[in-house]
C-alpha cells in the first residue's frame, strides 16, 4: 500500500497539473484561441504519430539524465544551479575524445568518451563543493558564476582552436560509432531522432533510485540533506558526502552529450543544450528529487517542448513555456497547501 506521504505527493502533482491546465486555458481564451483545439492538436501531433512520440522521447532523454544528476545534489540539500556549464564542459570533452580516437578504438570509443566527459564535468562540479566545504561559500552563487565561465571557456577553445571552418562545432565522429535509433527496432518511429540513449536514461534513473533509497550511501546523502548537524552525530562524514554528491551529480550531467553526439548530430555544437541545465532544475523539483519521478516529469516537458512546435501554427510556441512555468509555480503553492491540510496529522 502507498504511504500517506506518497499519496500526498501524487495528489499535489495531480492538482498542480489540473490548475496549470485551467490557467493556461484562461490565457488561451484571453488571446482568442480555443483551448480544446490547442490541446487536441498537441495530443494528436505527439501521440497520434510515431514521429511525434519519438521526438518527445528524444527531448525527454537529456532531461532525465541531467535531472538525475541534479537529484543527487538536491537530495544532499545542495542546490546545484551549474548543470548548464557542467554538461557543456563534459559534452565538449566527450566530443573531442570521440572524434580523436574513433579511428583507433571503433565502437570502444563510446565508453572512453563517456569517461572523459564524466571526469571533466565531475572536476568542474568539484570546485563549488570545495569552496562550500573550505570557505562556506554558497553553492548557489558559485555554480551560477561557473556556468558563465564554463560556457565562455568552451566557446573560446571551440572557435579559436577546434571548430570546423565557419562553424561553431567540432569534427564529426564516424558513422560506424553512432548509437542505433529507436526506428531501427520500431518502424513507427521512422524519421524521429529518438535513440537508445533513452533506454540508458531509464536504466540510470532506476539505478540512482536504488542507490538513493536502498543503499547506505544513499541513506547518508539523504540524511545530510535533511539535517547535516544530526548526521554528524550519527557518524556521517558530511563534508565527504557533499564532495561525492557534487562530484557524481556534476559528472552525470555530462552524459547528456551521449544523446546529442552519439545519437543525433555526431559532434558537439555550441549552444546545443539550449538552457537544458536550467529546465532540468524544474523537472527535478517537480519530481521531488525522485529519479523515477524524473522519468515522468521529463517526458511531460518533452511533450510540451515538441508540442509547442506542433501547435505553433495556431498559437505561439511560447505558450508551452508558460505552461511549464505554471506547472512549477502551482506545484510550489499547492504542495505547501497539501502538506498543511493533508499531512497535518503527521
């Protein structure tokens, strides 16, 4: 049976989505559009075709991966705002490793490139962790600042030393080391960019859920997040947990590069993330830092992202951005109300 807290979380999310739909409908009516027409078109374009569903999956995949990395930090009460910089630094390193060694390693270049990207992102995430532990500097400030530093450095090295002439991208990897697309197995996805990275993202979320809720290390991360002072009295080395949470969480964000580099374009392109790191914060918070929940919230945002393009013929695609913002605002407000009234006896 579901616990009372789990029921409260599900109720909170359901009410938030309902509130968002109502508020978005009011907005659509205000600009002279029929909400039912917009919603029906969105649903038919995404779920009515294999291509649309595949594109939603493709857009959800990096959100799942990045969201899992952020969840690891958030569970330790570390508000990591630096995913945008961390994932770009890691994906950039991943791409360089991939096109440099694909001739020599064949498909073995995939794990090699993943390790290289993971290390770079992890080390970049280690800096704010070190500053927090040694100097007590808020990770919110340092991670925000390091986003700009990471993006500026990547842009500098890309344009001045690495980019293919007249572009802002790296060399393309060999076609032989691309990850298979879902359409290779399911013909209905034909034409979409969805690839096997989606399966990897699901497995990653399941693994992190198990680690966080079924292992001692996960218990220590959550304990530090709930009460670092009490955790010290329990014998938990809080500084060590903070360091590892940031190290692993930042490293995981680099895995976003697999979807774009090995599953889609074949190279790193500056700006490919398109604020993915920031969107992932919303995805993670909506799922209440639960890796399994992130799968569903990421898919919701993937549907809204592609759906925004699909309904662009009748309403501005920015309407879906408003929808996403309203989801977050409503979950914050309604969650508080649910906790006060539904869990008042706990």
